């Protein structure tokens, strides 16, 4: 014991010396003392010295590239957005524990990043905290598949594409129902829900987890048995970074056929897109559960020499079965689309993952191991849930608005099937029975765009236009499509009343239970961000304890 302390003190002094030499040269006093205090504390709280190579100060020439590595929304990398004072890249679970303990002890705010796909950059920037450290879990990315047990343990820093690849490497007839985009990080993705092309058959990623390992606000590592069912409920759908740091999930694998079928059929406005999309709405939630057909809507140049713009609607689909069975289902349920055998491609499940994610035909599945995003850009997005099909007049108005924007994108994702069989309170993700489809609206722009505000404004006006056609009281929104327009916590003294406004949209009636869990496991609000779940204010806790006991 004594010798351990001595060794770690010795190492710590060496570490501190190296560290001081790194930061010397003029960073602001508060930043460098924060860095020192943090590194010092981590080493005091670790059995083994923490390698200096896990820290990136703002002065380090690699700081920007590490910060940018997985950041998906370039809108949050512009110079005016505050950057972390320090990036910490833990190599072990114990490092994560120490980081939580030390941030808490030193009163330093901590942001946690897994895959960096947060729509509002909340994993790597903060609009409300002046000084913060970013902990990037990219080194914690092991995926251990146990086919015999139908399960896998997957670490938070792995991407969902790596998980799919590792499963497929062991079996052609196992899969996992989560996101369509393969660079999503396990840590943030599953805790918000995680929908994808098998959701109508098997539900969400979060519906298919059996266990988790999490570091709580006291720096303890808890598995499902140790954290209890309330917290385990909250981290499945309750959104990232409110309850602790997820280290790993144990997921349940699902059966997939050795042959699946994919297709994409595109129709422009001139080819009758409006009537077809209207029809799609009427049947899509009632289709065979093996069939997922989403619609991707974007502008294109009109065919022919006449010029001008039109919109295209692409029916992008995965069917869990052969082309012949798909054709007979389509003949019965959606003949209007006119699907033919020529449109269908039979393939393996893992190749269907690449197809749906947008990789060119023939890309080897190994590309998934790179964990890279296919595209990064500046964007603003919002989401809605539709419970009654839109009228054709409503759709026409929507088209008109899409044609006014430079680079809009809309994705309609079908619900029904397993999604409507799971109760709204089963896990924290609530959008289930009666949802026909989910809409995502985006505007995308590129570097050097003169007027980003114009695009932000366009998305907001489109969202206003859609109000009559979508879910109401509350107007439901997907927490993994984080939208700060819905309101934000202003500072550490979060307001329960204010947070209920966006809380009801993301979580419906589950919001109250999320607040109760938060109050129990993190009453001091250590894990927080612009839209984190608030603990109950002290004044209300006594009443709540009485009424709930
Ligand atoms: C291009 C693109 C495609 C997408 N496609 C889909 C899709 O098909 N299906 C779908 O459901 N969603 C999709 N999403 C949304 C995606 O699920 C969310 O953005 C999700 O939060 C990303 O997780 P992440 O780990 O990559 O993000 P991060 O930015 O790292 O984290 C997101 C949030 O979770 C917190 N967090 C991160 N790691 C942890 C952890 N280990 N423990 C606790 N909190 C943590 C962060 O602090 C942050 O608040 C897509 C997003 C993008 C940008
Ligand atoms: C930057 O930080 C990394 C990781 O700590 C370290 O390996 C590297 O030497 C540093 N580079 C410079 C120029 O300080
Ligand atoms: C935090 O926000 C609340 C509500 O907006 C406000 O009353 C309070 O003064 C703020 N506190 C600090 C420290 O800024």
C-alpha cells in the first residue's frame, strides 16, 4: 500500500513536470491551473499512473484534430464556439472513474463524447459552461460477440458499424437493430433509443439491451444489478449525459435471414411523387414487419433541357427475406410503387447495412472498422412524429417550402410493427403506438456559406408550417435529434418547470420518472448539459419523497 502511494506520487511528480513544460508558454491562468489540478487529481486517484499521452491541452498541435475527429456538425467547430480547456482520452474504465471523481472534486464541468454525432454538439462544446473538460471515449471500443449466448458486450466508444461488422464476422444469421448511419457512437446512440431498418421487426437498439456498465456521479462502476431497474430504465431512451457515463452495453442479438433484399426507387414530382407519398402514409405502418421502406426527399434538377428544380422522393428499403416474397407482399400492399424484380438486390444482412448507409456497391464490409463518417457538414435539424396521414394540400405546401431552400433534406421513417407493440413506459423512449412515421427535416450548408442564419431560419419556419400536421400536446420529438430551439437549461440551477417544456416533447409522460431517477442518482446535477434531465429542486424533494413512499 505504502509503496503504491510512493510510486504513484513519484510518477505524479514526473508527470506534473512534463505537463508544466507542455502548457508553459502563455495559456490563460485559469485554464492551465485547471489542467494541472485535473491531471494531478487523476494520478492521485489511480492505482497506476495515467499516461500523459491521454491528455491534449489547447496548446498541443494535435488538439484541433482530436477535437474535430468525430465531431459531426461543423456548425459547432467554428472559432466563436467555446472549446474544451482539455481533452482527456481514457484508456481504461478506471480512467473514466477517476475523471468523474476528479471533475466532481474540483468542480470542473465534464463533457463526454462517444461517436460525436450529437446534433447540437453537446458532447464536445458547451454554450453554458465557461470551463470544461472533454472526455473522449474513442479508445474504449472493444466489441465481444458471444453467438452461443446470443449477446455481445460493446464498449461506448465503438461505432455501431463496428458492432454490425463483428457480429457478421461470427454469424451470417445474427444482427442488431440500431442506426442506419454506421459511424454513430454506441455511448450516445443507444441511450437515446437507436432506431434503424429493423425497428419494425425488433424495435429499437435500446429495446434490445440486457445489461450496461455505467460510472455514476460518485465514480462507482455499476452494472444492471447494482444500479437497479430505475436507472437501467432511464438510460434506455432518456438521452445521453444526464445520469452517468455509459462504459458498455450488453446487447441481445436478433435473428436475420441469410438472404435479405434491398431496393431504392426514386420518383420526382413530375412522376407522381405527391400521390405516391400520400399512399405510402396510408399503408406504411401496417406493412409486413419484415419490410422497412423509408422515404428520402431532396431537390434535384429537372430532367430534360427545360431546366429548373424539382423534388425527388426515394423509397429506400430493407426486406428481411427473398426478392420473391418481397414482390408478392408489395403486389398486395403497395402495388402503386411498381416494384419489379429488376429493382431488387438480394444480399447478406451486413451488405444491406452498407447499402442503407449509402456506401457504393461493392464496398467491402471492412470499411466499417474505420468508424469514419461518410459526410460531415454544417446542418440544423428538427424532428416530428406523424399520427394522421398528411393531406395532399399539406404535402403540396411542404414541397413548395423545400423548393425554396438551397440544400434541404427530409427523411420519413415508418413506424408500426414491433414499435407499436411495446408500451410507452417500457423504457424511457416513448414514441410508440399510433405513430405512423417520423419526419426529420434538415438544412445542410458548406464551408464559406455567407448566410448560415438564413438556413437556420428556414428550418424553423418549416417546423412552424408543419404544426397542424404532426403530433400535438405534446408535439413529440426524438431526443437523439437534439434541438436546442426547444429550450435550454440556463445554468447549473436547472428549472424543472422550464425543462418540462422540452422534456414532454422528448419523453412524454416518462419525463417525470426521469426527473425522479435523476434526483435519486445525481441530486447535485453533476452530469448536465443544455437539455439534461434536471433534479427536483430541494423545495420539492420533501413533498415528492412523501407522496412516493
Ligand atoms: C449523420 C447522422 C445519422 C444518424 N442516424 C441515426 C439513425 O439512423 N438512428 C438513430 O436512432 N439516430 C441517428 N442519429 C442520431 C444519433 O443517434 C445521435 O446523434 C446520438 O446521440 C449519437 O451518439 P454519439 O455517441 O455518436 O454522439 P455523441 O455526440 O458522442 O453523444 C451524444 C450525447 O450523448 C452523450 N454521451 C456520449 N457518450 C456517452 C456515454 N458513454 N455515456 C453517457 N452519455 C454519453 C454526449 O455527452 C451527448 O450529450 C444520427 C445522427 C447523425 C449525425
Ligand atoms: C500532444 O499530445 C499528445 C498526447 O498527449 C502527445 O503525445 C504529443 O507529444 C503532444 N504534442 C505536442 C507537440 O505537444
Ligand atoms: C440561473 O438561471 C436562473 C433562471 O434563469 C436565474 O434565476 C439565476 O439567477 C441564474 N443563476 C446564475 C448563477 O446565473
